[in-house]
């Protein structure tokens, strides 16, 4: 048994690798003060868009739910009336939910939507403390109403 070949050489080789990585510059970021640049195809937070007049783009067709490979989207459609109009079409999404714990953020829902109602944005801070907080409801997903010009002029 050659002790140098069997014991000391492998240990010195391992220590050489360890020390080489120890002195290399680190690729760390002081989060949240500094942030790494996201890739151009990054998809994270779901958002339901509106038209400029405030109506919802979602027409309750459930194509996003059908395209979802993990079945994490639930859409319940209802009919628009003349008194209560939520979208320009005949129907609207009365209930729209996404289970973010099951979602794999593939973007198929965005690709399947005929009106461009659902989009995935680059906001990746999705952490929370309870499982119930990861069921994104329609109210959580809808972007805020656009500011009207009359309201802005009245403030001035």
C-alpha cells in the first residue's frame, strides 16, 4: 500500500479545489437592495388586464383553464346584462381563481387567452405565510381601474 498515492494525493487534490473556490470572487447580491436582472422570458405574477374604459378583458371563455397543464385555474362565467356590464362581450368571469401553489408558471394561460386578459409579469416576490393566501382570486388579480381624465382635471 502506497500511502502517498492512496491517501495524501486525494486529500491534497480536494483541498486544492476547495481553496480555489474559497478565493474566487463571489457572485452574490445584497437582496433586496440590489436585484439581479431577470431573463427576458421570465414569467411570474398573474395579472388580469382591463380595457382603457375600465371593462375587464376576460370574457369567461375558460380557454386559459383548458390550456393549463396542472389544472390550477378555475373560471366561473356569468352573463352580462345592460344594468351590470363587466366586459364588452356577452359573458364575463364571475369567479376567477388561480392556485399559485400548483402553478408551474408556464405561460400557457397567457398564450391561450383570445383577448389578452391574463398576462404573467416579472414580479417574482410571491412569498406568504398561509396556504390560503396562495389562492389568487379575481379581485387580487385584476389591475386597478384606470384614472379618468375628468377626475384628474377636477383635482386641479
